[in-house]
C-alpha cells in the first residue's frame, strides 16, 4: 500500500487540491530520503520544515522555504486576526505550495498581587538603569491560547497545516480543524508528551530536544532540568508512536539532518539557521550576536516570558538568574520585560534583549532562505547504493 494511502487509513482526512505523487514515480537510481512519510503526508518535496518563530518569521521567509520545496511556517501567537489573514493572502499569492500556521495552547493563570510585586522587585534595578518607571507600565496585549475565535478563522482560511506548541486545543476545536482537511502537528519534549499527542489525533509529532532555540514545547513536563537532548529523545519517541516524527533542536547543517534520519526522523524542523536569512525579522544586534555565537552562548531561561526558552546569554539573564522563582507565569511575565527589551535595543546594547537561539547557532550560514533550504537538502540527501 502506498504511503499516502497508509496516512488516510490511519485517520488522516482527504487533502483537497494537493496531488499525491503516484507510487513508483521516483527512479531507483536517484538519491532518495530514507523515510518519505512526512513528504507524502504534507505534500512537500523536501523533508525540511522552517520552524515557526513568532516575532522573527515573516511571510517572505515562509514563501522562500515553500518555493524551495520545504514547509514554510508562520508563528501566529503574536499576530492579530487581520495580520494572520493578510499573511496567508501574501503566501497564497506567491506560492501554491503547502504552508504551516502555528499557535500556542497554554492555559492562562493570572498572577496574584504579591507575585507581581516580587517580579517587580527583581526587575526594578534594570528599570532604574534605563530610567523607566516600573509602576506605570500599561497593560499589553497578551499571547492568547488557541480558542474558538481563532479556530473559526482557521476554518475560514483553511491552511493546509496547523501546528501547536504547549499541547493541543480542546478536542472539539481539533475536530473542527480536521473537518476542514487540515493536517495537525504538535511538539513533544518527552516520550510521554509524544504518546499523549498521538493518542489525541496528531498526524505527526515534532520531537524537540533541549538544544532548540526559543520556547520549549513542554506541557506535561514541568522541570527543564529533566529535558532530553534530541538524539536521546528522538529514537525513543520514534519507537513509542506509529505516526511520523519530525526532529528539531540543534540541527543546522546536513550532518544533523542525516543523524536525525538515522535515529528515526521522517523530517527535520530548523529554526535558528533561518534567523540569519535576510527574510527573517530580527534586530541587527540579535543578528550580530548570532554571528558571534559559540556552543556555550545560549541558556534556557524563564525571564522573558515565564516559560522555559533558549536564548543568547546576556547581562539580564546572568544577573537575575536563568530560572528565577520570581518569574510570573506565561504569558504575564512578558508585559514588564517588554519595556526593558525596547530600551535595551534603543540604547544599542544586548543587555536586556530577547535573542532566541539554539545551541548550533555557530553552524548557521547567512544566505537566502530558498537557497539555504535547497543547500541543506542537497548536502543531506542520501544516494541510493
């Protein structure tokens, strides 16, 4: 039975207007990927997914990756509905290839006044340094979890793929997406999380190692100290679930891609390597810090958002501690950190900037996203004997 048929018998809804390559259309003497399940599931040519990176990715970045044959992604956790609508229109105007929209599935737990005061006490010295008043910070738009309104927008836009961080939305919302033929991906940072996602209807799992930049996808797990590296996590996840597994965390070149396939991945998801592309939207100081990064330049911290996330170490992280007890829960911590981030960038210093990056930042190459995607694939492609 061809792979696309296997996907459908496993419960994957029919995909509209996306032709499936017929079996046997790949000559045996051509280089090939050892596991084509993600290619057939997502209808892409290359098993490379550009990681959604809210605040850094752009429609132009997603378009470039799609044009190369990979899967371009757009982080939507910070985008208003009209911004998402405009971004999807821009992507569809530029390419007919599949693309991915990413959302968060966190729970909102408002902090009590005492917790807010403890957080202010920790941040106050930095507010004083930049001559800011911590008691006059206005409320900001928070990162909201995937809900009924966003689900209705997805039903309207019907993107080919929707991925999630921090678990999955409510079952009824997931069913509504599937009824529109939308493929569902989500991130797991442990075997238990991967099994939980598979049991609840994910079509593929993104196994995230501790090396990954940006937010950890943790939702059943609580302690960053117990998080596994990708190459310990990946084969265990691949053994535990029957659906395809995407490897992410510390992959920035062909060696990482090949290793991921050897350990059970059907595809890789790459984030930090795309940040140096001209299509990404990061501050010049962040770009410079990435270019100077080494293997010990990053750490996992809760300072910027309240959830564990990996970024380039700076003065803020060193002086406040990477995982301070005083940090407010996600997403409330970010409201009081945002003025410090803006003030730091304005003062031309990285001291309080949020600079997400993975442990393999030093392997990133500055080139256009379309060229980077094709280069990674051609260097990693495994020839048939």
